[in-house]
C-alpha cells in the first residue's frame, strides 16, 4: 500500500483517550496496516481494528508489526505496549496522545514538594476511603489502613467464591509457580497496569514520578492502578480461580477487558489523574491535553511566544 505523502493527523482530528476502547491484546500474528485500520493476520484469517479507537495496543510474543502499522498508531495517538506471554509482563511502550507538557510539569512540581506530594497521596487514599477523613493521617497510618482494607477485600471475595486464600504470593520470574488465584491476580493486575500506563503516557505524564510508590520507572502507574484494583481486578481474579479455568491468564485478560470497558476506566483514569494533579474536574477537563502549545521559557515572564525572532535589528 502506498502511503507516501500521507498527512499525519492533526490534534483536533484525534479521538480523546476517554473516548477509546481500553486495550487490544495480540499475539502470534502479523500486524499490518490497511488504510486507517491495523490488521492482525494469523492462520485463522485477518481482523481489522480502527487505529483511532484503541487506547493501547498490547503486543505479545510471536507478533511481527510493520513500519506502516507503527506509523498509523503514532499518527492516531494510540500507545503501543510490548508485553510478555498473555500480557503479564511489560517491556516497552510507544508514544501517546499528549501534545503539551502541562500535566508533566505540574506532576513534577507536585512530587518535588513535600507538602503537595502529601496532599496528592492523601487524595489518592481518600478516593479509596470515601467516608473517612484522611487529612490528619500520616503516610504510615494511611499505609496501615490500606493494607487492612485490601486484606479484607481478599477475604470477602474468597468467601464469596469459595476459593481457598492464604496470602498474596507471586514470583515475578516464575508466574507458573503461583496457585490459580495468585496467577489470576497477577494476570489481572498486569492488564490493568498496561491500560493505566497507556493513559498516563497519553496524557503526557511521567509513569516514574509516583506520589505513594517511588524509585521505580512505573511508580505512578502503581499509584493510579491501586485506585481500581478492589473494584475491577480482584473480583475478576477470584471469579476465574473459582471457575477452575484451564487458561487462567487468557480468561482473566478477557474478563478484565470487559470490566474496564464496563467501568469506563479510560474516562475515569484520565479525569482522576487530572483532578489529582491539577484539581480540574468535569467532562471536558482534558481538552487542552491534545493542543500544540510550544513556547519559550523566560525567567521573568514565565513563557514567551515561540516562532518569533527575538534578535535585535542590526
């Protein structure tokens, strides 16, 4: 297919991250491009997926992707994530939607100041304890309360499904060593991490600058993902474990995908991030994320216009 001279998408033509499906996982296929869709071809045939409708394309083992397919995903502002078997390991990602550094600068400023970092961390915990005041609690107290909450969630779902539960246990280098419910939890959380990571990249934030987690390239991913686990991944993991599935990771991934779509996670995640960092809420709170806004830094004015000659006339 000849794509020479094809004009890249303008920001105003791109679908916002909140208007897209959460993710598409592909493995053992060839990914190509057909007009404005990506195609996935294996021995069963070819499937077409509109590129602009995808929040994150997860590429598993055995995938081969063409240069034109990557170009289309980039033009469409869709994040491409390279993952491990069944999507349970993250390796790398491509570019996202953001055309402005506004959120990244606000995130860096907030995480670099002890008071604002504590404010954001408390706001994150407040989202998990909507009926409890957290403004006076220390981080140690908040961690303790969160640990107790998560253990209670595990117990409740174990009782609901009849799944035997002792504790959360997993080996990042040996997924198969875990029991079915721990395998299911790992697969469910990994799918959630991939989607949250794609939203963070799409908004132009740094996945490394966490407020609760720290010191890891995905600290902020873990911060945001923890907001949704009790609602979206833990119930799915226990349901799949109770079903005695022969394909734990595959069944978990499909059910998590449905839960994320039904729970409108892309919309929620995008707005939650902006509210936490900027204090902005509402349906159109992320509009300016997709606007080109190149300026020059100035020590007095803050910013001045780019594309202007500031040289003195001879």
